[in-house]
């Protein structure tokens, strides 16, 4: 019992509730955790343990090899310990520590886990237990620490509700025993399993192909069950109408939980891990139970007098129950029909026949079964221990009870079983030789109890023998050594032995008087002679020995000597010389421990202490190899939000260490060996999110920096702009630019810009409908979260106007050039065809007057009155008389003018057609929904991040491509180096992904690129530069970052200039006709091969059309000047 108490006190527990690695929603169900820990030592009854230490560790069900940090640590000896533990749904590891000198051993025997159960959430009664996810494993951490790991699952269910508190509770029941097999074999198996685990995040790990694994759930009759939830390594499946579900998994262990059973079914829960191999044949089948018709059964156990008997064990189906103090026990939900029960145990003194019987369970009533027991005759057991006066056991002493003689065994013990429970007188009938006769006695036997008593016997005195042995340090006998015992001198024989016989019991003084030459030592003492015993005493002396020498040579992995390493041997230490040697001389023969205590900077080793045996006069030499390590570096992590503001409280895991960013958004990790590390964001601060993993490279002896960009949850703002005329009437069709957005007012004269990020926006009117005029002005608004910004513009509605087209001809209908015409105070001159046009003429009546005609022409009526209507053209003609002598020349002139007019009109029409063609050419190609879905699916797999710390540019690539990538390089280029960008205000970047040989990596999958922008006050475009050709890319703009997708990196430009804005005005106006403008992320990508070009447009056709326009305009200009020159000459 004392040993058990020491074990209990050695298992200490430390509880500190640590922040969860995964944030739990406020609505998530929490389950209270309870522990029932017991110990069985050498067949004892289970003893409940109340002092212990354990960790609860969250596991990632998607990666069976992944183990998260401890979410709870518990120590029952801590007075400040939190008393209650609550866990959300998930898979966990329970890790038990043992502080004993030999962990998980008691009484020299290994402890094994006999029972590992947890509450079954699927059983509504809350009484049933089910196996944990595994039966546990003993793991050796290699530093003297052993832990026992058991996996269990927390799944809320009706069986977890405590009727008293209303809370859901789960109990983990563990029973350890010394009767199981030694846990070392289990430990070895665990270590072998761990050694063969493949880390899927290791870029050098062999590729593991997935297997399509089918599952099937049936009831006890083999019928398929639909709607059952199967959780496999964290992935949730649901069975179809055939009870089937399947998924792709890599070979390895599968942790499986069956839950969410349909009404009327029971079973499921967590299963022991199932090994998945490539030779899987057929579905993995699980059976659940369809609910049967049941009724309660009450068992009553009584004796002959009808008194209830407590503690009767009864087994019925899978129920093992025990009667209470009234001899009753109730079992609910027993299937109706013939059932068989078994009396599995009964209190001592009672018996029943038969112990197994059948009975019928009837529905809709309580069924009663009476168990009638018989009282047995009460007996007990007597144990008599026989000792002499020296407390030595006496063998062969006989006592007689009730006419039967019993003899003591080799341990002096007499055991008598099945004695009636009463007083018994005994007589000592046999006494061994050399002992005196003891007295007879009485022993009282109690029912069901072992009665112990002691019988003392006097032993006659006997002489003893003393043996003195004189040996040297090699345990060799020393001859001719003289020893004085009391007043008598004795000399050792060739074996160094002195034997003195027939000494009376008692104490004797001895002294070593002399030794042969070459030996040293002084010995004296007291020896006790025991009756009839041989007493041995060893006297150890020293033989003079020749000394030896030990040399330790320290080298690095290249075989180079390491100078300055401090080596210790026993209580001496010395540094290695230039040859890497540490020499220890004058060593007496012995076994010495030596180790390297200190290494020069830049070296490391984990050799530890070793031993060397120095023989007499020998020179020994050993060589050890240490590792020369490259200089370590430092990693500075900076967390920024979309506004480049530092983010504090970001918990990042790098190289198995957790660091947290400070108020400056920074966290520093020192002493990192050169390597490429995968970092994991374990915790985001509230309202922040982002991609949680990536890689960073630490060069040898250098410091590295990593920028992590997070998205802060921002509630958008809204801006409403209203346009009115001078009469306060709303104006539709007004084009307004707000930041990078553009839209037209609706019938109410309004534009609503929604989903706006907080920030400063420039806004202005850029166009108004026909019949209105405005003065352009640039306004600015600073929007904050949830702002509802409103502003008004006022423009002028112009008077209603029309056009008047006047033509002067001669009597032959030929146009008269050079005539002056006046309308509403405005004068103009007819062209070569006799036409003059007045635009913007106010509606109503107007007077048209011919003021002057060319020489020789006569006009009778020079004034006409007309009526001008809105947006209509009034055609008016005057006919004059021409001089007869000029008729032929006029005809010739008119013909030429008409031909020139036709040419001009044709050129104009051609120009308009060319312009229209150009507008159509630059429109971006649409992606059909099927292609868009394919692109979106592939882009979602770009989960590996590479960041340029200087520019903040991120490239997210597919893990398949990421295996080849070592780093991202970003070069900012000059706009002047690209002729096609000469009129743009742009930032130009060259993006390259490099492999370990510093060669560019060609991507096979779609990547996602994120580029920080300037404050957005104009129309942004993203362009690809390919041999000075521009291609426009569609993109998403949010929080001052553009995001686009591509399968080919290279040169990209982000433009901010007016031309980039103007080129997109027409299409933007066309596509934004609705009243509300929604700021959404666009989904587009450029991809090689057979994917569509999404957003790229070629410039070649535009250049050809522009050249055609210029040539046509030049031709018309030359013809027009030549015509005017000919007119002047005539």
C-alpha cells in the first residue's frame, strides 16, 4: 500500500488553460471533460487515483501525423488549478505523465493499459461507454521521459447530457495494471510507426498516390442505411440511398468516426485506426443497430427469509449490473422475447442453482425476475507463522487441530483452509531437533477472513565459523597476510583465506597486522559470530600499479583537427591542441568517463559522456567527430494589414517554435540554421484573416525578413451622388467618376456606389447628356467604415435649339460659293457647294438674310422667315441669277467641288467605320461560365505563398509547382524603357520564380499575383508587356491591392494615367448602367495552352487602323488646299 501511495504522489499534474490554437465560435457546443483513472497492482481491486498530471492535445484530423499544441495542461497539486475543463468537438490526444523513478512500472513490473473507454454520445441513457480511438501507446521522448498517449473524440450527443446540470459531459475511463504484457514491445512498435511516418509537407518526401476508398453502412440485417455521417481523418462524408460513400485517401491509418445516425438507429462512434493499403478490395463496411422493441426488467435477489441481497452480479445481453442494498437492479431497453441471464457473481456465503436461466420479456410492462439464494456454511482460514528467537523461520514444526496435524513449510508457515468460523484449540505435536517444546494455544477463525498468528520457538545455542578473505583491487587473493583476532594471530593461505572455527556467538575485534611486499592497506573492525552460521568478512588492500595514458582526438566531419575543445576525464579537464589532441597522463588502471564539455564557436555535437578502460601501463586513444555548422541567421516577421498598418498578436509557428507579433507587428526568431522553412499562422487576431502558410529561406549567416499580409475585416461605406439642373430637376445619364469607379445617373439623377473600402476618394463629373453644360471640378471625400456619404452637383440645362441649313444656287441649280448669309445676328459664308449651316439656333421664328453675293449674281428676295424646332434641321434655299458669260466655268467648278465633296464625305465615312472597328477590337474577350468554373477551381489550389519583402508583392502557386520554387525575385523597371508606355503613368515590375539552380521556373498551373497599389484616384489598368506589345488583364481591386491570375510570369505594369482612364471610359459607361455600382472581386486569368485569353487585347490592329486614318486625313488636306489655290487663281 505504501508503494501505491508513493506512485500516486509521484504522478503530478500541471494545468494552465492555454489559448486555443483554433478560435471557437460562440455558438459551438462545449463538452465538460472528466477523468476516471484507476490502478491495479498485483491483482488488487482497482484503486481510484486522485493525483495525476496530463496534457490534452488537439489533433488535426486531416493530417494523421500532425500533432498540435496542448490546449490544456492539468496538475492536481496546483492550488490555483482550474477545476473544470471544457472542450469543443474534435479529435484529441490524452497524454499521461508518470514521475516515478521508473516511469510506468510498479513492483518491478511494467504497467499496461487494460481499459480505455469514453462516454458513448449515441446512447441516450448516458450509461454506455465505448472504446477510445485507440488503446494507447507508451512513447519514449529520449530524454528519460515516458508518456502514455491515448486518442479520443469529442462529439456532442444525447448520451453526454448530465440530467442534474443540463451540461454535456464526457468521461475518459482508464485502468492500468501490472498484469499485462511489458509495455516495452508497445513502445518499440510506436517508435517504429513514428520512424516510418511520411510528412506530407516535406518537399523531399516521396509522392503518395491516393486511393478511391468506398465505405458502406448497413444495419444488423444487412440493409443499407442512408444519411449516416462518416468522418475519415477529419473529412466528412454522408451515405447515399445505397448506404455508400467514397473519397480519395493516401495509404496509411484511417481515424474513423460514425455519427449523425438516423432516428431509430444506434451504434457508431469512434473506431480503432484502420490501416489503408493499396490492395484494398471492396468497400469498408460498418454495421449499426436498428432499434428493437424493448421493455424494462427488474431483478430481485433474496435469501431464504426473503431478505434482499446486495452485490449480486447479473449479466444480461451486453449489460453487467449489480444489485443494490435492497437486492434489486433495473435494466431498461431489454429486447422483447426470450432472453438468458447469468448470475456472474454473488457475495460470500450465498449460492444459487442454476446460475444461468431463460425468461420471457413482455412488451409494455415491467418484467420481474426473482433470484432465490441459499445461505452457505461459514468458514475461514488460519495462518500460523513459526519463528525462533532470532526471527528465523522454523521448518517442520507440527500442530494438531481437530485431530489433523499440519507441518510448517520451508518459510515456517502453516496454512489451514476451510476451518469452521469458531475458536480452535491446537497442540504442538512435532518439534524439530535443536528446538525446545513450545506451549499449546488457541486460534479464533472468522468467516471469510484469513486469521494470522505467530508461534515462537526457542532454538538451542550452536557455535559459529568466521572466514576472513584478503584480496587486492583485482579481487585476487593475497597470501601471507597476518590478521589479529582478539589475542590470536592468523596468516592467509595462497587464496588469501583465513578460517576460524568453533567460535561462540558474539562480537570479535580484528586488525590487519602485516602485508607482503608490494601491497598497501590498513584494516580493522568488528565481526559478529552468529549461532551455527558461517560469517564472512572481506579485507580489500591495494597492489601498487603502473600508470597509463589516454589521448582523445577531436575532428570535424571533414577530418580536420578541432583546436580549443575542452575535454574532461574524471575530475580533470584540458583543451585540445592544434592537432585536436587532449592528453591525460599518470592514470591509474580504472574505467574513466570522458566527454567534450565545450566546443569552439561554430561547432556542435550530441555525443555525451563515454567511458574508457585504462589497463595497467597502457596507452589508449579515441577519436570523436563533431559537426562544423554554418553560421545561423535571424528571421524578422512583420505582419501588416491591407493599409500597411502593423498587426499585433499574430501567432506564427516556424521551426516548431511559436512567436507572437508585438505592437509594431514584428516578431523575431533567432539562431536559425540556413534552410527553407514552412511557416504556419496558428492564431489570427480578431477581425483578421489571410492565408495561413508559406515558406521563407534563411541564408547561411544572414538575417531574413518576411512580410505577412492580412485582411482586416472592414465594414464598407456607401456614397450617393445626385445631379440637378438649375430648376432642381434630376438629370439622368450624367457620367461621374468616383475613385476608380464610373457610372451614370439614373432617372432620379442619382448614382449609388456601394461596398466602398474606407479611404480618400476623388470624384468628378466627366460627361453630361446632350442639352446640358457643366464646369468640371475635382472633389474629394474621406470615407470611414459604414459611412453614408452624399453630395449634389448642379449643371445648366441649355435652351432648346435646332439647325438651319441654307443653300444658294443659280438658275441651273449649281451652288454659289462665297455668299454672306446672316441668321439671328450671326454671319457665315457659303462653301464651294453653296452651303452654309447654322447650329445651336434657338427654337421659334427666325429671319434668314443674304447679305452679299459674288460679283455678277442677282437675287430678288434676300430675306426669308422660318420656324426652328428642337433637334430638327430646317433646309432653306435661295436661287440667284448668274452672269451668262460665266456659266461654263461655274459648271466646271461646281462639278469639281461636288467631286471633292464626295471624296470628303467618303473619307469621313471611312474614318467613322475605322473608328468603330477599333473600338470593337480593344474589347476584352469574355470567359464562358464553364471555362470560368475550371479557372476558379484551379486557382483555388494556389496555396503556396512566395513574397518579395521589399515590394510586398505576393505570388501564390500550386503546391505541385511550389516543389520546384526556391524564391521570388521582383525587379522594378523604368517606364521609359518601353515605348508603348511613354504616355502612361505606371509602375512596371519584372516577376520571376527561381529554382535551386537560380533558373526561372515555368508554371504548369494557374498562379495568383497580388501587387500593392498607390492610393486609387483614377482608372487603374493592369497590362502585360510582351516585346513592347501591351495586353490588358482583368483584375480585382480591393484594399489598395490588385489581384490577377496568370500561368506565365514576366513584365507587368499597373497604370494610373489619364490615357489608361480614357481608354476604359466607353466600355465602363456601357457596362455600368444600373443605379447601384457594386465593388466586387472579378475572376479572370491568363493561361497557356488551350485556356481562353481572359482580358488580353492586341495592339496590332489599332496601330494599322490609326495609320490608315492619318493617311486619309493627309490626302483630304492636300486636295482641299489645292482646290482653294485654283479658286484664287481663277
